[in-house]
């Protein structure tokens, strides 16, 4: 299944572009599903998936309903513990969703589209309207992070000792985790793995939407760094609300000239690998399917889009036995980089973006002896540890 993840700065029109992309895909003959947490003018109001046009369906993410359902299910599974503690259960009507529930609801929706009940509908294209840019990039790394937490907090190997838990509980003087907790963790891990596989699939790309101007240019520059850090590919940059050029009105012409300057910079920065498309300003908010069709202008998802590649790290011989581990980070600033070695992992921060990378076996036997950012490439130097590296005779 071809997946397009649409995001951009808040207010840039990413929901509109996502809807236009999905409509264009459906009119091109492919069965398409649009997922969004926001309402789309002219689309059904229900949770869906509901049919919009032939071959196009729309599903709106209901984070409040998802939060209530998850918490009630958790109460049911932990009923024995809650009854033992004399706890009063919460009713669905009194539950108010907590911060972070919207992100979890969106991940749950992606799982349903990837291999859940919606997958049986046979969608060929999935278009996802993601949150604003920084939140979206954090969301795309959330499945891997949550799986890492689950593995650390509830290691699978401990499940084998479930028969010893009553004895261990007596020795330790504290209750040991119940089997249902491990089963719930395994179930969540499988769901997160499904979403992680969708994000990392070779047919998944990110489509960036921004209004040409200083704010949009700054946001896209930061996004290049985050996308490179996470190994995600961008299939297009969509410049939204582009004004007509060569206006006779001086004030209007000045605004158009500023946009054109930004567009020229985007073409230079992103080309040739990533095309920059211009979406014209309609002079009004798009309200109908015909308006969306005007904005789409034939930019349906390309089946041949590359999607996520392998992590773009490579190693170089830095001399004197030192190994340089290299990662391209276009747009990164030296003062925004943080690097921490923790055991077999490397914790890398680039501005607001974070990633934990597991070291290759050879690098685990080395110490980090320095790092440098040169021409948009971060080079981390590893020096072999004599205590761990095999000695040559």
C-alpha cells in the first residue's frame, strides 16, 4: 500500500493538501483512504471510513472516543487488582481525554489501516493528515520509542518465570506483575510494530506543506534535519496559497515577490531529488470537491516514490585506527547538536529532534573520541578500546 504522510507548519493548509491529494489519487483510479483528525469541507462528518466519492473514503480520528475505550478496557482487564484495592471504577461519561491521547489515537487508526479491520477493504493508497510539523516528526518516532520502553520495563524473558512469581513475591515482599500485564504489553508491542512497519515501509513518504515566506522557510529548513535524522524521504514540497505574479497593485506585487524569492530558494535547496509544487491561492477557503480538484492539479501519489531507505549512516577510516561514523544532517547547526553514548546506544539530539541509535557490533568495542559537523554531515569518531578489541600478534 502506498502511504503519503502530509504535514507542515500550523495553518499552512496541510489538511486541504491532504484532502486534495487523496481526491486526485481516487480520480486516478486507485482505492484511497484519507485519515485526518480535522474536519474536511465537503466530506462526511462521521468517524468512518465513509465514502466521499467513488474509490475515496474518509476516516476522522476521534481521540476522545479512543481514550474512553482504552481506559475502560484497561479497567476491565485489571478488575481483579482494582477490586482488591477497593477502587471505584470510572464511567465512560466522566472520562476526559488526557494530553497525548490524540497521538495515540492516530497511531491506533494507522494500525487499523495497515493490518487491522480497515486493511480488508483493499485500499491501494493511504493519505494521512498529520499534526503540525514538529509534532508530526515526533509522532513518527513514537512507535519505536514506546516499544523500547516496553522492552525495558517488561522484558519478554521475564515472562518465562511467571510460575515463580508467587515465590518471588513472598521473598521480595511486594506483588509481582500479573500475567495480564505481560499479555497487554505483548499486544501493544505487536500493534506498535505494525505502525512502525508502515512508517518504515519503502512505499511511505512525507509530503511537506508550507506557505512561502520566512516562517515557512525556517520550518522546512528544520524539517530537513529531522527527516534526515529519522531516515524519512520527502516526495514533494507543496507551496500553499501562492499569489499570482505580476500584479499591477504595488502592495500585492510586493507580497508575490517575497513569495517568489522563497520559492526560488526552495527549488535550489530541495531539487533535484524533491520537486517543489505550487498550489495557487483561490482567493477563498476551499469548500467543495471542485475546489480541492483545482488545488490537486495532478499531484497524486507516485507508485514509484522511494519511501524510507536504510539508515544513511556510513563509516570512514579517519586514520590512526579511528573509525568515523557519518550521518548527513542538512540544515543542522553545531550549537543545536547533542551526542551521548550510553552502553550500546548513541543518543543524538538535533534541535527539537531526538533519536536513539543502536551501535554496530564493531563500534560497541570502541569509545567515542569526538564528533564534528562539516558540510551538513555529522562525523562521530570511534577509537577502538584495547580492552575490548581483539589484539593482533
